[in-house]
C-alpha cells in the first residue's frame, strides 16, 4: 500500500537543520548520521519508493530531513525518559494494535474473505457499465470558445488535428498524444461530451465547440466498436475495492473475521 510522505512531518523537518561534519565514507552508505546514530541510505530509498511520488533531488532532500527529524525526536524521547513512561507505553501499544488490526483485516479480505457469491452479485451490478459501444476519440480542450472556433477553421483548412492538439490543448492527459483519449465509453465522460460524441460518425469532427465544465472541446471520433465486457476474474480487484468502500460491508466482514478467529481459538 503506497503512502504519501506525511505533510506535517515534512513541514516540521523543513524548519530544522543538522550541524556537524560528516565523513565521506559515512555519507556513502548512510543518508545521515544524527548524534552518532546512522540513518541507512536504504531506509531513505525505501521511504521515497513507498511515497509513490517518483524521485527527484528536492523530494529526496525533504525525505532525508523527515528521517532526521524522526531520529531527533526519537533520541529526545529516550533522553527525557518518555519511552519508559507507562502512559506512553500504553499509547504505543494501542497504536501498534490499531495498525495490526487494519493489516490483519486487509489480509483476511485479500486471502478469500470475499465469497464467490458476493463477487458475482457485485459483478452483476456493474457489468452493464461496460456494455454498448466504445469510441476511439480525440479532443482539443481550450478555455475560450473563440479559440476553439479558430482551431476548427484551421483543421478544416488542412492543418492536422493531432498537431493542433499537441500545441493548444489544455488537457495534460491527452495533449501530448495528439488529443487521443483512447477507447472510451459514454458513461466515462461528462454528459456534454458524450452526448456529442455518440452522435458523430466514424472520422467525423464536431462543427462547433462543445462546452463542458472544463472548457470548450473539439471532438473527433476515429473509430467505434462493441465494448468487450471484462469477466469477473479481471474485475475482481476493483470489485473488492468497491465493496470495501461500504462501511456497513466493512463492519459485517470484520465481525465475520472475528467470529472465525474465535471459533478456531482455544480460549479458557
């Protein structure tokens, strides 16, 4: 499970600095050495990898500062004798158990906690979303209607739709690919867009700009086909994720897991 670097910890770390010279050999294998305690470089690498934010010098330095902050707080807590405080120990144990509860439940669901009947019922509810026609569609998104009209005129005059999309479209997800949205179903798009798209023929482009909440679109349908409905096995991860968003379902499943655990346990 990917986790973002904690914003609060990073902001705290940004206000703190570490002084003192570090030897080159120490830095080669460690991210930092704080009051003689080494923070391995591998720990920094793992933190960045788990962040899901890629890697760049700025992020790496922020992550390093965060690890330094953690180590400083840990050392200070030991110095002040807080780690042996009964109340603190109880809170730490509770935090540990909370993490384990979540981890055990997640593993229970992943290892067959969802029955075939539940999956089939969920599949039947959503499979119709994949039925119907798919459209291979491109678009150019601009802020002003006048700009959209000018681009339509250029395309009609012979300029390539793809080149104009790369140069002018405000949609970062498709502009670099010449406006290509790949294969889409009407349900996956905003109503204003899909209504016009389904009315176009293969190879046809809109004569007028199409307004949506994002701006003004120029739409072209390159191809169309009957949608292939994924089978249950293909959709299983999404189905489980969808069911897991229901709090009542989570509660029922958690109670089911506890019942199973107690049934197998030897409790005296």
